[in-house]
């Protein structure tokens, strides 16, 4: 039995999943921060495709607009402003710490894959019937104001605190730069 | 029309007081003349922590029957209220210790704003009742602490400490988040008690996804409580950060991480207790071994105290692993004298640091006991308290922890704890030896220009810590009763 729609979903899923993994590895292995930032855009875009496959259209759109769009433009701007100083994360050959970290990360990866594989019991795709309102801005907004009211409010405080912290540390470096200029 | 959930404002009053104070301190940073900023911001921050302490005390009194509030996002019970009380007390003492800390490049008011905001985040954290609020409040106070660690850019190692804490702390948070996602994937629930109910209703207790998530949640909280093998950041961050920040972190962060670890494990994973008790016991043993052995070879006093805090995480995790009422009681009791001793010991280190203008080692601590009788006696008491001597709360803390392990039937854990205590005597008494048993002639760095000024606020804080340390020995019964009532809020 051949289901064209299902096959298409599988192909899109595989492409997006591997793009996600590949760009994630690229982010940490590029020596030039500019390329890392570009790879991060690819990573966020691939994640947005995965969200789309899960019927979360609003989250996918927000992901592209906010993260792949606005936030990453800020990243690239800051990198261009500071001058893309190339770093060499793998300089001097692999140390035992790097080998250990890669081995531990591989072990966790295997653990997760085995756990999800066992849970799925061989059926890696489930057909789930969701309400047509699922993932819509309306449904998400309702959740924010009912079940997750406090979490929603806390998020704004977390972001505010992070912004204030960034300003405090940033004004330090500006002051230091000014002193150096004098 | 959306029916908004009922908000129990009184249940979040300590957080609101602290957040309000943080906002006011930020206004002070921009609107008040420079000469008044520090004093006003510190006064506001101290007032905020005092207000939060009083509010948490009233909350404790009026929350005999714990129940979830604000759409089950947080829980109002005595367990959380006692956690808030400890955090607010730590914050108040931290303000006193911070006041005369030099430099900070004019960012005094912002410092106190972040301190109050961190306290508010911790207060949310101890009452959080679902995986989402747990993660968000963890990030909230962690971000404040990252900035506080790095705030003194001119201090050697402060920026490095902030960055190290940021990288390792974010890693820990990410592991916690991944674990939460797996648990949500397995059960479809976010609320702690609902996870437990779903697991028992659907017989998911051997579900691999749930167990992988549980392991990751334990790991994530292990990073925050700096228990081995997740402690690598602790010595460097404690050493590099401004000492008052270290004092606050060592007491308050550890308190909230352990309190939340107990709440999460007991409320959400009672069916898996046979697994996580063993895991927590193993982490406790690792912390006791690594913390105590690594502390033996340190010369820097802040690093000694950092490793000592790792080993104390081990002691308190024994109480978590016991998985019974006496364990909850022991943990909550032990946190009170431990926080006081930790804050006090770092306060004494801060005082010495300001006298000498450099890092405090066992060598330049020499003779301090004779030069500064009050600080010397206090440090002496804190060291004996850490080691668990009578006449300090540390004695009953260790006693209650060990009796909880015996109740559980894990005598081997008691043996490990006693052996670790014996090893720890070497470095705790090493500090005491440096304080008293060396002559002034050995002192290599005489403070130049006569005696440095006495710091009334810092000495008040040290005196307060000393009072709590000793009082928790003599007033053990009332404190144990407080802890017992708080522990009853948990489904044990």
C-alpha cells in the first residue's frame, strides 16, 4: 500500500531532522562565528519545519519570525560590530576532556534513542487526531491566560532580568573601553 | 470570555515584596544622586528581604493544609514557606555582608536590585508545582546569579566565574528541561502530583521515557545543588565571585535546590522511589568522598569552603535518599544552621579579604583569631559546626540526617557519612589552627596603615549567623517542630 501524502511527510521529516542535526554540529564546529550564526539560522529554520509537521503552525511562524529572523539578525549585527574573530575550538588536537565529552554525549544520545524506540514499540509514527483549533494563536493565547498564567507572567520577568543583567555587564565594558581610550 | 484562574495573592506575597523592591532599587539607580544610591538601595533591599521574611512567616502560620494555587502552578504549603523563610533570612544577611564590599564600578543599586530579584526567583522555585514553573523560576534566579558573579569586572576572576557559571549552569538547566520534556512526553502531565497520579493510574512506573526523564531531572538539580559529580564549577565560581555573592549562593542556592529536589522526587515520582533513592544515595556518597578529599589539599579558604559545601550537599542528600518523614525533617532542620554557618564563614573571609586586599589563604589567615576576637570566635564556631560538634546546630543536623538513614535501614550510608566527617575534621581544624596557632611573626602581610576600620554591618551579620548557629543547638525542639510540620506537607 502506497500513501503518497504519508511518504511526503516522511521525506520532509527526514530532511528536516538531518538538517537540524547537521546545522547543530556546524554551529559548534565552525571556527568563524559568522558561519556559526548562519548555521544557527539553518538550525532554527529546520526546527520550524519540524513544528509544522506537528501541526503547530503558530509556533513555527513565531520561531521563524522571532528567532531565525529578529534574534539572529541581532546576532549577526553584533558579530559584524565586534569583528568576527576566528576561534579554533579544536586547536591542539583532541584532549581527553573533549574525547570524554563526546563519548558522554554519545552515550546520552544512545540512551534517548533507545528510550524513545522502546516507548514507540517499533511504530515510529502515530496518527493522532487533533482538534482543528490545536496550535492556533487563539488556543495558545487562551492557555497563556488560563492554565499557564503564572508561567507566562514569570517568563516576562525572566526576560526583563536578563535584559537588565545584559545592560549592567555591557555598561561595564563600555566604561572600560572608554578608560582605555583615555 | 476567558475565565481566568483565581490568584491567591497572599501565597505569592514574599515574591511580590522582593520584586517590588527590585524595581524600586532600579529606579534608585537612575533617579537618586550618586552619593545616596548605595545606602538607599541597600536599605530598600534589606527591607524587602525583611518583609519577605515576615510574609513567609505569616504564610507558614496560615498554610497548615497545603493546596495548589493559581491554576496549580504553585503550591501553598508550609514546606515552601519554610524554604522562603530560609531564603529571605539568607538574603537579609547577604545585604549586610555586601554593604562595604569595595568597587563594583558604580553599579551598587543594580547589585541590590539583582539580589532582591534572585531572592524572588528562589521563593517561586521552592513553591513551584509544575515542571514549567520549576524551570522558569530556576532560570530566573540563575540569570540573576550569573550577572551577580560577574558584576565586579575589575576583580580578577569575577568575569571568568560568571562565564563559567553561565555555561555550566545553562547546561544543567538544559538537562533539566530535556528531562522535563521526556516526563511530559511519557505522562502528558506537567503538575507534580498529577505526574505521580498518572504514573500510578496507567502503570507507567517502568516506562523507559519516564525513567530517562527522571534521571535527567536528578542531574539538572544536582548541578544547582553542586553535588558530585556535577560540582566541577563550584570551586572556581565560589573563588572568583565577589565574596558576598558567594556567601548568598552557597547558602540560598543550595537550600532551594535541595528543597525542590525533595519536593519533585517525592510528589512526582513516588512509584520510582526504589530507583531514585539509590541514585540519590550514590550521588550523596560521591559528594561526600570528592568534597572532603579535594578540600584536604586546598590552601585558598574560599576553595576549602566550596569543597565543604559539596560535601554538605552530600550530607543533605542522605536525608533526601532516606525517603521518609524523618528525612524531610532532617533536611529542613539542617538547612537552617548550614545556611547560617556558610554565610558566616564567607562573611569572615570577606572581612579578611578587605583587610588584606587579596585572596585569603590559610597562610594569610594566620593570627586573625587574636587580631579580631569576634570574627575569630565566630569562624571557630562555624568550623566546629560544619564538622558537627555539639553546641552548634551542625551536631543535631548530622544526628537527624543519620537517624533518617537508619530509619530507612541504610546503615551503610551512616558509615560513609561518619567516615566523611572524620576526614573533614582535618581541614576544618586546619582553618582553626591558622586562626589561632600561629604567631603574629609568621604573618606575612601586615595590614598597612594601622588597624583597618571595623565594619559594623558585617560584624552584625556575623553575629547573627553565630546566634543562629548556636541557637539552633539549644532551641532544637522548636526548630525540629517547624521542620516536622513543614515536612508533613509532602506525601511521604
